[in-house]
């Protein structure tokens, strides 16, 4: 669902598209060829359904950033504020990136997909995914630096 939200930027719509994905699996029963993992295949179906939805509804509504934040429970109010501010800045920077960059960062870091799995999901070559990932990291770093984000590289 969060992957689909990266496309539509509306958590409620992403929930509906997730339901549509499972509905398609139940009703249309597409053949699973076994060339990838089931999870990769499922994400590809979700991506296709979302792409159809976007083509139908070109103008997307944006959900306010505050409604998408997930705050960690911590003892320190100051620490909590700093973490939420950092998350907000990263979230804003991510949404200023090209769609392909957002997708590849999300699939890699939040979902843990491999390069080959991301290539199948996004319908790109592995070389393109590697290039997207490299450029997405650079673009995110640049966006974060531009907004004054303070971080430590690992």
C-alpha cells in the first residue's frame, strides 16, 4: 500500500488500489509464471493498476504532509520534535524528486527489493535501475542539503 501511495500521494486512494490489486488476483486470476518472487509479481500488478488509475485521473490530489507522518514514541519531547522535523524534511525532499527516483528509493530501502526485482516491478533493465538508484541518492542528498538538513553519512 505504501508503495502505491508513492504514486498517488493519497493514502486512502492507495488503500483502494491495494484492494483493486487483490480483487484482480481473485477474479481475473492472472497466471504466475514463477520468473520472480510472488511479492515482486504482486507489486508489478499493483503498479499496473495504479498506472491505469493515474492515466484516468491525471490531476492528483495531494494529502497534507502532516497526515502522512508516523511519529516514533520517545521519552524526550525535544528528541521527538527533532525526529519528526527530520522525517518531514526527508518526506518533502522525496516528493520533490522525479517519480522514478521516489519509486526506486522506496522499493530499495523500505521494501528491501533487489536490483533484479525492482527491474521487473518498474519494467526497466537492471542497468537502468542501478542508474536510477545512483542518481536518486544524489538527487535526494542534494535536495536535503538545499533544505538545510543536517545528517551524518554512514
